[in-house]
C-alpha cells in the first residue's frame, strides 16, 4: 500500500541567494522510495548533503529569480509498528550515544521548565504508557488551530496558549518526553489525512526494545491524531523545527504557490 | 608548553539517580592528552559514549549517596592558530554536511531574531573580520558579571541585559555568527587565566580555508578575552550550553565542593 | 480582634540614593489603624504621597549610609466578608470607571495569552464561583516553593513551572480573572499565618453587589490559602507586584536584615 | 491652525458582546475640541466613563451584529512646547504622587531589564537631554516597518529585533525613560503626517518645570519622528498600549473597514 506524494512550491529571489531545502521522502530501511522525481528551476549551484542523523538529504543551492520546486514520489512504508504502551523507557545511563543529545533542551522545546508539570501529571506511568498519556493530554487540551502560531512559537507558548498546528503539537510532546528523560526528536514527514494538506510534523521517542537487552528504537507519535505511522513517509529529523524546515532562505524571498498532496493507495 | 588541569566536584544523590558527566579534556589531533587520571566514587552503572561530533566522551552513570569526581590531566595543545580576520566565510551552499546544523537556532541562541541588528551593525565586514568585530562588540558592550545570569538565560536575555558570564558571551557570539549564516558551536573547555577559575566556555565558528577550495575549519573565539586558543583544552562541543553541561542530573542532587585549576607550564 | 504587626528591615546606600517605600498598613474604612509607629533613619529628604487608588501611602525618600526601617502597628480589621460563590461578575459595560484599567494586561499578568485555557477550564462557572474554582485550581496545581521564583517571574512562567510564592500565586489568579473579563488587582498586605513570616500578597477581584444595582466591590482572594481576609491588613494595591513593592531603590543597595511579624490577638 | 480628524471602522459581532472603545480626541486645557460628531450603530447598552488620568473617555458598550463607528472632529491644539533638552528630571523623591506609578514596569515596557544598557549608553546626559538622545538612538537603530510586530510584541522584543511600528517605538522610549527613573506614559493620538495614516502612538515623559520649584509637566516625544506635538491631538494615556487600545472586544469580532484621516489646516 504505497503512498503517492506530490509537492510543489514556488518563490522568487531578487538577488543570488542561498537556500536550503529538505522536502524529499528519505530512503530508509523502513520506507522504500519506489519512484521519485525532483524538478528544480535552474540553480547557480546545487549540492546534496546527508541531513541530521543521516536521514534524508538537504539540497544546498544558490539561485536567482523565479524558482519552482516540484516533487512527485511513490513510497512504500513498511514501518514496524509497536504498541508503545508496553515498551519501557531506557534509563539515561543505558542510552546509545547517538540518542543522548535528544534529551536536551532545544530552541522550541524547553523541557527543563516543564519538569514539575510533567512529574505531577504523568508521573503515574512510565515509558511508552506515559508517552501515550502525554499524547492524549495534548490531543485533549490543545486545539488544532491553523494560523494560531508563528515560526517563533515555542512549546512553552503552546502550553500557555493551548492552540497550535502540527509543529506545535510535536514540540509540546517532545518537551514533555525530554522532561521525563526520554529522548525525543522532531520528524518532518508526508502523511495522508493531514487537513489542510501540507507538510506534516510529528514527534519520535526512543524506547526500549524488550527483546534486545540494551536495545531500543524510535517510535513515531502524532499528538494531532492526523497521521498514522504506518502511512507516514519521513523527510527528515532534528531537535525541533529549527533543524528541519523544508526551506531556509539566507536572504529575502517572495513566497508564491504551495501545494502538497499525499494519498495512500488502496 | 602543556596545560596542567585539575578538577574536583562533589554532590550527593539521595536515591539511585542517573547522571551525565562530561568534564575530561578530549583526545583530538590538535590536543594530545599526555596523562589523565579520572577518579569517581562507586557507581551502580557506568558507561562511556562518544559525545557530540565525536569530540570527547560522556560518562553515563547511575549512583547513590555521596559522589566525588576528581580529574587530573596534562594536555599538550598544538592548535593551528589562524588570523581569522583574513578568512572568508563559506556560503551556506558550500558548507560540509556536518556543519549545516550549526546554522540553526538552538535553545539559548535564537539567531533569527537578531538578524536585523547583525546586518546593520556588522554588515560592512564579512567572514572572519566580521566575527572579530562581533567579538569586540561583545567585549565592549557586555559586562562580565559573575552571578548575573542563570541556567535559563539566553543570548537574547544577555543582549538585553548586557551582563553575563563566559557561557552568555559564547551564546551571544554564536547567535551573531549564525545570524550571518556562519556555522557556530559552543565549546566547553579548560583554559588558564579564567577568573574566577572554573570550567570555561567559548564559541567556535566555521570559516573557509583559503588554501583548500571548498575546505574549511573551526576556529575558537572567546568574547570574554580570557582564554587563548593556543592554551585551551576542549572538553566537548554542542549547539549551545544545553548540549555540553559538565553535569546533568536526572533527579535531585545536593551540590558540594567545586574546584577547577588550569595552569600553562612555562 | 486586632492584628499586631511589626516589620523591620535594613539596608545600606553607598551614595545619596532615592528610595520608595510602602510598608505601612493603610488607613481604610474597613481597617482602622489603632496605633502605628514608623521609625526611619535620618533622610536627606522625605515625602509622603498617596499611593495607587488612594490606598496607603508611599514614602519617597533620599538617604545615604546605613538605613533602618522599623514599624509597629495595631490594626482593627472589620472587612465585610462575602461568600463570593454567590456573587455574579459585572459585564465590562457595567463597570465603574476606576475598575476598567484592571481588566488589562500588566507586567506580570499577561491575561490575553491565557484566554483559551481559562475559557476551557473554568468556562462552566461565572463570577465569584469561577474565581473560587480558579483559586482551587491554583492551590492544587501550583506548589508553594520559597526560592523558586525571582523578581522577573511572570504569571506565564508560574503557569508553566508550577511553582512559586505568594506573589506568583496572586499573579496567576489575577491573570485568570482578567482573562475572564473580571477586574483584578494585586494587594500587598500583612497577614498572620504566613509561613515563612514576611510581607504577603494576594489578589482582589471586583464582583457585583447583588443588592445594589450596578454596584460592586473588591474581594480578597488568597490562592495560597495562608491569609484569611478577615485578618489581613492591606498595605497597598496595584496592577501587579511591579506597582507595590515594599521597597524600590533607584540605585544600589546592600540589603541587610528583614523581619516581619503579624499576630491576631484572641 | 486646527486639526481635522476623521476615523471610521467597522466590525461584526455574532453574539451580544461587550466592547470598549477609546477613539475620540480628549477635551483638555491644551487641546480644545471645537466640533465633534461621533456616530455609532445601535447598542444594547452604552456608557461613557472617564479614562486613565481623567484624559479622554472610554465608551463601554454592548452590541450585536454589524457595527460601525464613525467620528469627525475639529481640534485646536495649543500645546505649550518646550525645548526639553533644557529641562532637568525630577528625582523620584520629588515626584508628584500621580506620576510615581509611571516609573514602574508594565506589560510591554520592562524597564528594569534595560537598566545596564541605558546607564551605559545614555548615562552622560540627564533629564530632557537624555530623553532626546534616547529618541535619536531609537530613530537611528530601529526600523519603522509596518507589519513587523504584533499585539504581543514588547519593548524588549523590539530592542532585540530592531523593527516595529509607532506603538513599538513608544514602548522602547518609555522603557528607556523609566530605566532612568523618569516617569513615562503611552499616548494614543491623532497626528497628521502619519504614514500609512492610522491612529498614532507616542510617549510622554515627565520632566521638571525649572520655573516652578517642585513642579513638572508631561512632554510628548515621538521617536518615529512622524508627529509634531504642536499638531497632535491626544485620545488617551496609559502605562502602555495595553491600557489604551482604541478597541477592546470581550469575545469575537470580525474586523471590517478601518480608515483614519488627519489634516492640519493652514
């Protein structure tokens, strides 16, 4: 049951300007990119580099004038889905080296300041069961309200204002998880069912694999309830939205059209 | 001319508690750890894992009761010192993959919000010359005032309040550099001349190596003026202080003694 | 059943410095200051001016050197106590002119950002019954923790961190009330039972007087539960703690001793 | 040389909703309202109450459905203009009671955190000369950029981001003045030359009147440089924009048209 993905966005650069893009579904063991067609307007320079944690690629480019990005892909997702409620967390001293950095505060996820709240509200449960409770709390207490947040909005802002979009829901969940000493990272992705259709974002938490002593794995959790990990194609990961914007412009750009479509074939 | 380093700190954990430590001088091409002696109280668990960017190691441990860390080392620093004033920056599209993440905002370094200021104040210069000007601005405008900031203080707070300690000086410089599209990271380190003597922190910026097309290197910059890169031993690096605390406790600890001594042999 | 109040605090001013003080129980219809003895070190200048809303007085002074404030008073409080649960709020269009300003955001009480939360959590009740529910929510969700906040801590910080002292409890309640369009102000006061003994702070909300059409009155509410309005002597009022500090120094001061004692005679 | 003022704005209220309006030029000794014509759609309730510091009036109303406010007035401004450069500040201990509250921090003007900056940058001058220097600094360092700020933007945000509109310029100047122990308040007003034409805002500072011992007066200062105090009609004053919005809705409103026109007759 592959996903059909298309994305198209345009912008204009008045002068030669550097742009970072990361919008392609990543090639990963659990998601096979069957076909992909990326078309870009002419660039003055173009390089591809691996992105954070070697998941997906960044396009580093320099261009001028009208610019169009158009992308079409078919992705077969075969993600191992676990009932995370049954999964314990690893204690910090048991964590693999590459996950330790995801315990720390980042730009939009100031976990330290939420520790009292998290200990009180979610303290009765541990590991994946606690994460599930956090997800439910967020789904219940925070309103999904397009237009209610900006690129400056942090997890604390959303916790106070109780409104946001997928990015904000992910930030709150990441902050809650880290405040429980559970590594958590931000995932940009494509998922059907996102409304209005757009790039999507959710959280990933690192939990123990009970069958492998000392082992663990990342598990997607979507507090908005819109994405099903079984049908979600990862684009990239990072500490939070600061790391995996689909587009970062080093200068000025006039944004034009923007269209994302994702369908799961039956 | 090696550095003699000693550090000792104690704390008490009322219950079995996880602790992350990163306090040892890293073994690196440009700094040879000639001798090192790390002594820890008994632990319930102890693992060593490589830290961010493979620089230095984190000690992941679990312990209970009185705990003492004592460290003594001799480090030969042979850091290539460049006159960064002469070094251009690389454009974002030219950056090596592993430096791209250091362009983005982090917990304490919200570079995006400082872009107007940085463009106006430092816009006349580029690359290393611009970094030097930033360093001078910080040294001139921000007062070194022990006790004036907390673990919550960000680069924006320091920019507003014009007071801070080494950590805050580094955060402002990192934020300024990133606002200029120059990758910048946080370095925890040992340096003689730090007053009062303690762990030290400074910034590292990634600039072009004019002799190697497409090449570049990290360069230490200390806006406090207290550390000389030629006599500074790196402990670890990260996006900002959130990533490289010398000690992170997942629970409660009573802090005890704390002593750091660094001398450069003549 | 009068209150016996004493307060004493000292500080040192290295140069001639302006200081505002407001620490005396106010003379008010509902609280008679039976005896009061205020002793100050010598001043270069001393004026008394009425304070906000004509409640209490500010001492404006200029002094130099060691300074001691000592105050002893006996106050008979005969405050009309209402069961606020039965009192409706006035709609904004019904409010007396002098209460309208207490609907607005102030330094420490950013009510606007809490509107969603307040509407959802407390929306089922109105007027005084809603205020009571807010008080219970705060008492239940926020931990009274001396030393956990600073002079920079706002109602939003406390809402996030779930810890604070009387001042923070009052700020959260004021913010909640204003987010419900109920005028709320900050009251500094003396109350027995405050632990540790110190100046105290609580909130006052303006509710309708059902017996007087268009009429209303201010009612004290203490979310810490430590003060009984029947035995609380007001010092002053304001938008929040920014307006009614017991001491504001325009320059540098070294703080010395600080002692407050309040007892209700049987 | 009277001012001709017209303002018209519309909004829709889906349910009966309370609204506060303050948009009429105030009748004051220094500005005579020669003619005024205020037309409002039908209200369910309408009251007029004096506003902060008895300057201007607030309209407290309740209405439903389409609502239109239309206002036309002719105002003769005869404001005493002083060269503030020559005016000293009053020391806090000399201030009239009613100005003391304007020394304190408010929602958008967190003066305390700017004290170091203000002491360093403006410390060489006092009183009105210092205010002039602050005004020049703001005009020089902050870009007037419509759309760059929101209703959440504080003086600290503007100080960091170096962009804003009249409201933000006023907030920064107020914060700077208070950080120098000079009372400062926010003034909403009508002024010709505002571009784009709209309600305007500026700061007022309280300085000594050298001819009247102990006396002082409020003086308008516009850091945007757009308004001339000689041709500016005050609407209202307050601690900052939180107190003198031209319109505050206690519920939801759909905003419609909005037009302001001010001309100075020759």
